[in-house]
C-alpha cells in the first residue's frame, strides 16, 4: 500500500475554485508523495431531439431494426458526452502542472 497523501479537490467555474487550485498547487509543489484528484460534476445535457424522435415501421422486423439502431445511436452519444474533455478540469490540471504538482 502506498504512503502517498491523497487529496480530492472539487472544482467548478468560479474564481474561488481557480484560486483554491492555485493555492493547493503552490502548497504541494514541494511536497513529495501527494496525489491530487480533481473532481467536477457535469451539468446534465439533454439528448438531442434527433436521437429521441424517430419514425416507426409497420413491419415488426423493421421496427426492431429501427429500435436497435436508435438505441445504438443514443448509446454512442452518451459515451461521447462522457469522454468529452471538461474545460474546468483541463484548466485546473494545467494550473497544477504549471506549479509543479502532478
């Protein structure tokens, strides 16, 4: 088990959040064995209307195919949203790196 000190730092878009990231980074820049984990809660994004609405089919096999395609498109959109880089986290990470904290 590692003896590193672990810190969870919640960040948002506020100036105070940026100040605390800078403060923590400057305090820890000369401290060995510290791991900082940045945390930010994303605001839920509504799914685009084109992924919610679709025409139906009178053919049961066609309906099943349309339903599966719609589900795959929705899942792909959700995955893309999860993987998109959050500017707030990126800025906080860059601030920590510039101060010598990793």
